[in-house]
C-alpha cells in the first residue's frame, strides 16, 4: 500500500497576469483528480487530495499547499495541470522536491498529454502520465520502486527522463467501459466552494454547492485550437444513464448541493442517450438545477439543439445552456474546423427564452484573418442573437493542437504558459496590437449588455419567469462593476430599466 498525494492548483481561468473585463467563470471541483483518487483508493492505497479549496473555509496559498504536502510525507506525488496552471504547479512541485528530492513527482492533464516532452523543461517533475490517468498512475504507484522503468515493460502513456533524454511513448490505454470506473471521490469543502457564476438559477448566493458530473468521455470533433483529442483520443464513450442519475442523487442527498455542472465536451453528441437521461432526471433528483454546454449544430443535423430537446432538458432540471458560436466568418470557421454561426443558433436562443432557460454563448476573436469589418459584423450578429451572457475569448491555440503547431514559433513558451487563459491575446495579429484587441473585446461586451434589444428581451424574460430576476440582479451587478456601466433595476429590484453610467 502506497501513500499518495494528488495536487491541483486553482482553476485555470484564474491564471495569467491581470484580470480582463468580465472574466466570469465557474468554480469547479478538480474532477479528474477526484476520479483518480477513487481509483487509487479502490486499489487499496492511501490517498490525500490537495487543492486550494479542499478545506472549504480557507483558500490555501501556494506556500500553504507546499507546507501541507511536506507534512503528509507521501511516497509519491501526482499533479494535474492545464497549460496556464503550469507555472504555479511547477512552483509547488519545486517546493516539495527541494525538501523531499527522493519522492517521485508525476504530472498529467491535458497539457502533458499533448506535450509530454515538456517534462524536459522542468526539473521538478520525474514522470508524465499522458491521457487518461487511472491505469497509468496506478502502474506508477505500484511499480516505480521496482526498477521497472524500461521500455519493454512500461505501459503506454508513462514517460520519464534520464540525462536529458525523454523515454516513453503513446497515451495511456483508454478504459473501454467507463461504467467500470468507480464514482469520483467527493469532498464537502470543494463542493461548498464550487458554483456556476455569475449568471445562473439558482444565483450564486443561493447555491449550496456545485457538483461536477460527466455523462460521457471524449469529443467527436477535432477543432484546430483544441487539444482534447490528444487527451481523450477519438470517439465518445457514454456512461449508463442509471450510473449518472444515481451519482447525482447520492451527492445531493449526502452533501445537500443544489447545483450541478455537466462537464461533457459535447453533451448532445448522442441524442438517444441524453433523452434517456432527461427522462430519468425528470422524475429523479429533486432540487438540483444544472448547467450544460452543448453544440447548437445546424437545423436537422445529427448533432442539434431543437425545441423538443430543450424542453426535455428544462423538464429534467436544466436552467442554463451554453453553446459555442465562436465565429460568424466561414473562412475563419474553416481554419478552426468548426461551422460558422447561422440563424439556427438564434432560434436556439429564442426557444430558451420561451422556456425560461438561461443562455450563454462562447465567442472567439483574434484570428489573423479578422478585420474591423468582421468585428462590426460580429456585433450585429450578437445583437440579433441576444443571449443572456456572452464569453468573448481570444483565440488560443493550445499546445499540441494543429493550430499551435502552425503558430508555435510566435506563441508564448513555457515561461509564459500562464497566459494561455483565453482571456489574454497571445496570437500576434497583423492588424491589431494586443491592447487594441483588448479594447475590441471590451467594446463587444459593452455593446451587447447595453443594447436596447438585449435589455428589452431580458425584461420580457423576467416578466414571464419572475424567479430569474434574482439571477439577473446578481449578474448585472457583476457587469456594472467590471465594465463600468450600471444597470439599475425597477419593480422592487426585479427588472432592469436603464443604463445610468458609462465610464
């Protein structure tokens, strides 16, 4: 039996230097490590999870995390890190390595699954696990002492270095039936500090905690800026509907959470499954509202959002849907390996209004082909789309993706990995400086949230679904503080009525 410490820094969207306007995000559990913790415990090992929020009451500093790690005296330490978490992760790992140089430190997650060779740039990491971590990490925990680090016996997905040379190959073998994996471990402190923000029903101040749950693993797409394919491989595997519903019910009963987030990369890629899930949830988990990210698709596509599916989602407890719009340029969409937005996504947004479901659209700017005329077109499209919340991100080719390979010579390297947040422009643009792109982003946000059509539509939505007033009241407070516009409320603090200040 080994004594294992699993560590993850705070959510990746908190990374980077400087906070851009309206950088609202969710605070979620480190679900990957929770799954890994459960698998290692099932194999009989002692495991401790270390995360800034795990204690619940106090958010741990990096120094505090190092101190706790050293006190635990683990036999082996495992980290999970997104690209923009790497600088902080390396600092914590270095603090452990300095005191306990003989303790092996393993790092995994989407970055090293795409770029295992980056281990050569960090003295603090001894091993890399590429791909799904359960089987590869278990092998390392049980075999690193035995001198079995030889090419003919090490499983795929385990990498190590010696004398500046990288050894290892491939990604860890995927579990064919994900229903065989144990349910993720849960920690009250993490659940209590997790939530959907800033626009959600229930609003943040009413959320008793948020559980992250997955119905599927993988994504059927291979967008050129995304490295999910390197992490999860090809294809999507689905859990049994009963497994998902039972897990959600147990967490709700055991911890009293009233909010859930489905972390699936493309939730609606198998509509037969999701309809079965909706049917089970409709009569199942009382008092849990959930948020999901889906692909809007095109009308009559295999992967589609339509009025029937959205009604079923609402009846099953869905109160917010996010979907990727990304671009309204067919040329940019082709470069991103996506479809450009069209009128179908506008229909999706209006159906959500009819049903009282909150909406969030993901927009991406900063591709080298974009010009001023494109941004004017984008603003006009967003006025027609008029969703409740927009997230405007900068095009960020993540390491290992095809777009990253194309532009890697001009993209930030390891010393600036903390800038890969999507909230800072890192891809040089032929027409606009980083500062100009930042102003363009802010201008898009301001025009969206102060537009007459947007405010009128929100007013009508609240009038039809009065409980949403509290959600918008909280959200408009965030908008006011971060964008320098103030949206006052009338009707006893329930309805937005005017923009009263612009700075």
